[in-house]
């Protein structure tokens, strides 16, 4: 579990480029993210049944706002994403969209009745700044509804990568934010959770290398960082795959766990 307040070593430029390249194929390869969007939308509309102005932070291709329009036709949704390619994809889906950083949202204070974010905040170095920005742009009485992948996400893969590293090599596997960190970040941002829950979803892949390829197709190669290239990287990849198969393999392939955190929150009466 990531300790509260801890920061991941996340390269935002690398994340932006990776997801921008993946925009065209993203929706075809993200079944878990689709399921997460559906549950998040149900939670969000339970808290804000008839929102008028909605912001989706880390909107990706705009799929969440498209689903929102079908459920709440009166909602005016705006998409923002760090990756320019994703913002363009959201715009093609019918949503006004701008490229923007979740930690510095390009909108005035108090503009939105509902602020959403699905399967995005796990790539931020810290949760607090983004949640504080969501609170800033939230209108009085509005709600923030967020889902992202938590501390035990892809634990099988991350464990196998660590086992594949030579002695003394730095551990560059991505550390996902845990539930304790989310609770602390909400309080720091001045948000009071009405819902704070989690669930586990498990995908199966033919083998570890197929999982790595699947992650790269959706821009999530940051979770499997063989960044050095060349023979050393290929050797580490092979060692990782052997360890993964030995620990988790079966006739049905290998599992990949997604630990999903959900929260619906409103602004507290005090200033953060």
C-alpha cells in the first residue's frame, strides 16, 4: 500500500505522450475501464441526479460523458485530458474538450455542478492537488465522483518485475495510491466523502507478455517500465515472465488484478 501523502515518481510528459498515441485504439482494449465507468456514473447520478454543468477530468476518449448524455440529456459536459490526442478524441465524440493538467485545471472557480474522473488519477504523482482543483471548480452543493486504480492494482506484474531486477537495481514499478491516501487527500482538499468504497476485478491474459502488450496498447506501459531498451531490457522481460508464470500461471493463463477505488464527495463547510 502507498503511504498517505507519498508521491510517485511519475513522468507527466511520458504519460501524456503514451496516452496520446493510444487514443485511437483505447476503447477497444479497456473492458475493465468500461465497467468502472458504468459503476462510477451510477454513483455520480445517485448524488447529482440532474446535473447541468459537468467536468470530466482525465476524460480520455470522452466515453464517460457520452454515457452521461444518454442518462442525463440536460447535462452540458466538458472534457479535459493531459493528452492532446485524448482531448481530440473526446471532441470527436461530441464533447467540448481541452487539453489540461488535473493539478491546474483551466477553468474558473465554482463552474461545475458535477466533477467526474474515471481511471485517471492513478497516473498522478499525488492525489491532493488534483482533488483540491476539483473542489475549486465545484459549484456550491455540487459533487465530485472519482474512480481510479488503487494500491493492489497489477500486484502480480509489479511483484514479478521486482523479482526480475538485478540486485541493487532501482525499483521503477509504478506505485498506485491506496485507500488511506485517498481518504487523507480528500480531507486535505476540503472534500467530505459520502461514498468511499473499493472492489477487485480480475482479468485473465494468455501469458505475462500478452498482458504487457495490452498495457502498452492503452498507454499504460508506465506500469511495466522496461525503459532501458536493448538486451538488458529483453532479459529482464523474460525473467519477469518466468516469475509471473511460476507464481500465478495456470491452464487458463495468468491473472491481472485491478483494485478499484470509488468516492463521491462534497465540499466541506471549512476552507481546505
